[in-house]
């Protein structure tokens, strides 16, 4: 597993978070259950819940069968092993089974905050799947592994659409993530903000 210095920082406070994951998914409290995918915003809440609870199946449930993750071209330029610059569901499963797992080089704890930037943009793809919605999200992702903290703060762009294959337990219309793209983060004298994809790439 690679640990590029561009996305790793040592924090003395990391020990305060301890091992294990917060908000265990097996709690009987309804507040600890992941939200249903009944709107684009709820899908992103479910994704955040999956990361905070390190739940692979809930995470993968947010993704369409033909889902594609598009890396930031700068990350691909810096690491040719990331060619061709995108991947799909199968690699997402491998990555998150490793990241969320109990064996090998896995995360001890994960904290994710997504904050909507601007209004969602409707997009009509003209393919009969209905209107898609495009959400830009500010990202604060912290992955704790022993004494190390991996931090991603560059924004992400999500395109969500109605799930054509599945409905909720009461017949609810569900939504899914069809495309997810890492965006270029702000730059400063210390370089660019790190991306979510560069953390995912650690666990490939």
C-alpha cells in the first residue's frame, strides 16, 4: 500500500480517536440506521453514513451498476499506475473492503463531512432514465490509521439518477450515484488540496 506524502499528515491528536469505528451499524437506535436513497441528497447522506460506519455493503448500495469514478487528472499525472484515470464498481469493492476491513492495512476510524456547494443542477441525458442531478460537494475526509491521518479536502462532483432496477421496502423511488468526479482543489504555497481518489488509491 502506497502512502504518498502529499495526502498524509501526522497528528498528535489522532490517538484521541482510538481504534474502531464510530456510530456502530448494529445499534438498535433508529438514528444509527442509514437513510434510504429516496432523494439525491439522501444518497449522499447514505454514502457519508457508510464511511463513518465503515460499512462496505451500504456504501456499494449507493452506486449504480454502471457507476464510474473519475480521478483528478493531476493525480493520474503524478501516479501513472492510476491510468486510465477511472474505475467502476469492482474496484470500488476491492478498495472499500480493504479500507473498511478488519485485516491488513485498514482504517482504524473514518470521519467524513460533505457540504453542498451551490444548488443542484438538473441534467437531462435524453436516455429515458429521467432527469439527473449534479451535486458539487465540499469534502472533509479523515482516514485514521495508527499514528497516521490521511486527509482529503478537494471537492467532488456527483451525478445522481433514479434507480431503474430497485425500489424501497414500501415501493419508494430510489436514487443512485452514476458518476463521481474528483475536482481540482484550491492551491496555496503548500500545493494543491488532496483528493478523495488519492486516498482510495492507497487501498487498491
